[in-house]
């Protein structure tokens, strides 16, 4: 059984929240670019996301 302190649990949840917001922001970018339908824009976004 894993035992974490309250501070460790809060830090973990804070970081997880930041990662989730980053994922959602990337998803929003994908949807926005895809809605424009320009192949070049979609390909550029793919390259940008793969850099990370």
C-alpha cells in the first residue's frame, strides 16, 4: 500500500491538473485548425505537437 503525505498528494493533483489543461489546449488547437480545413495548417500543427 502506497502512503503519501497530504502535501505530496496535493502536489501530484496540481501537476496532473496542469497536464490536463495542456492536453485540452492542444485538443482545442487541433479542433480549431481542423475546422478551417486547410491541409497545410493541419500538417504544421502536427509538426508542432510532435516537437513536444
